[in-house]
């Protein structure tokens, strides 16, 4: 039975990437404006194969004080998710494949006025 939290899978994977480990968060609690941060959200998906495979859409949003830094980190996240995460076991999940839904785009935060880049990937997951 599939009971995998796809945000936890991406969070745990990115936490294991040395250059990103201190930037990734599952929520924005305690975050100070200006801190470079990778925020993850589950934006959708569905059961693709009964009891065996889920499709999960995950949005990543990179906040930074500097626009160029926000873009650079977003494109590093994209590279890791698309090129290195497929076929890996992360916790109890086997990531079968990762597809790009939306490439990183400039999406300034309307509240903090920080520079942000947002992208979205689709994960295909099964139990490891």
C-alpha cells in the first residue's frame, strides 16, 4: 500500500545534497526575509497504478535577496531533481522518474518583495 509523502522524499533528497542542505525547508516558519531558502510544496498528483505507483507534482520556490542567486539555486535544484533523483531510493520510496512540469520562472514574492524563482516537477514513486 502506497503511503509515501512526496514532499518528504524531495526534502530528504535535497537535504542530502551538500550545496543545498542548509537551504531546503518544508515550511517557512522562522525564516527571515533575505535568507536564501528552498521551499517545497505538494501541488497535486494522482494514483497512477493501483496500489503500486503515485504521480506527485512538487513545486519548489527559491527565495533570495539577490535575483541572480535565486535563479542560480533554482536551476541547481532543477538539475538535481531531473538528472540525479530518478532511479534513487530515498527513505521508503523508489523514485522511478522525474519530469519537468514548469521550468524555473521569476515569481517575486508579493509580501516580502524578495526575488523568487519557482518551478515544478512531477515524480513517479513506488515503495522501495
